[in-house]
């Protein structure tokens, strides 16, 4: 599986794990940008999370962005374990994450 798809699945898995009661399976994760930073071990990843229902957006974001941060942090930890990716990875960083429908 390509790294982009793997990252998207990890993020979706974390969202469903943390919100299993609120959001059945009505979300999709799309990696918009996957780019290595020259001269570093960092990979910048821009991700959109699409919600099936407008009412789900607030739940995915959470109060003050708390749920989105929780999802991003857990996904980042898992992604850093991938052998083919650099050890430091930026996922859903501030100013990079967008929630759209």
C-alpha cells in the first residue's frame, strides 16, 4: 500500500477509534500533499477529513480543536513507526489541517 493511503487509513482509524459512538463511518480522509522537506527527515502532509453529514464536522474538530489534535497526535505516533517513512512526521499540523465537506 502506498504511504499516502496508509497515512490516510491511520488517520481515519484514529478518528473512528476516538469517536466510535458519535460518527459511525461517515468520514473519509484524503491526503492532499505529501512532501519531504529537503535536507531534513521531515515529511509535510496536508489532509482533508470529509464528513458525510454537516453536523459531524463539529464533533470531529471538538471543542477548541481538541478532538482533531487528539486524532492527529495518535496518528502521528503510529506513522512515525512506518519503516519507509522518516522518523519525524508532521500530520495535520497547525494551519495545515482542514475539515471540509
